[in-house]
């Protein structure tokens, strides 16, 4: 998945997985519309003022065999810090509200939101590493190939964009709505 220059992140959907379990997922496709993976939300999607006390996790899988690629974990607390780990649970780095930091503590990039639906990630020297923007098919994420050959930096940047809309929204647009009732609540 990370070898693609452009990815399309679709909206959250409540779907059945291959094992029959229902989960909130976010499909990921390449520019030709082929499935390259999906994101799975793990946690309580019900939005409330206590949500910042809850732990949440996003697991990213590649499609061929649903191989685990990375996990983003937001621990409880008022700071919206997401820890990024690779498939072998090695710490890759952290995504803060507007900053991407390596596991060694180096600042690798900054989030520059132009609007709610579009923005970019720039490196400390001001070079654009990634652009993202909403279109009719979802959220398009375009990596600048020559500047982002490092797969761990790509993981962190993808994690940064995923963290912008980390909690599934239900049919009526409210976070967590739509799953209620399906679980027998």
C-alpha cells in the first residue's frame, strides 16, 4: 500500500469482515479504484464528552491477505497524541495535533490544514511531503514520491491523515450513530 503515490480513503462503513464479525472499516483504494487495504476502528465509536478518556485504535491492513501494516493508538487523555507502531509492534513515531515525530524524537513533518477538507504535510524545511483533499470519491492522499521514499515516514504521514477523521460516523453524520441498535443496545 505504501508504495502507491496516491491513495483514496473512503468513508467509514459498518461492514462484515471475512470472519463474520461486524466492524467499522474505511476502505483504501489506489488511483485506478483497486482495493489496496482498509482501516479498522477498534474502540467505542459513541461520541461523548468522555471520549477523550477512552483509548482508541486504528489498524491498517493491506488487502491481498489482510496483512497488518500498522496501528495508531490514541491513549486516554486530553492531548490527542496517536502512537504509530508497525506490524511487529515496533514504535515508529507519534502524531500530535499538528506535528509528526519519529521514535527518536525528531520532528519529521507538520500538518498544514488549508480547510477542513484539504491540507498538506510539510517537512521542517518547508518542502511539501504529502497533499490531501476531499473529492467525490473520498479523501485523496498524494505522497511526493522523491521526498518520501522512507516507508516509516509514509506510515506516520498516513497515520496523521487517518487521525483527522479517526472515529466512524453513522448514517445521520454523528459520530458513532448507526451502530447503536445493530449491536442490540
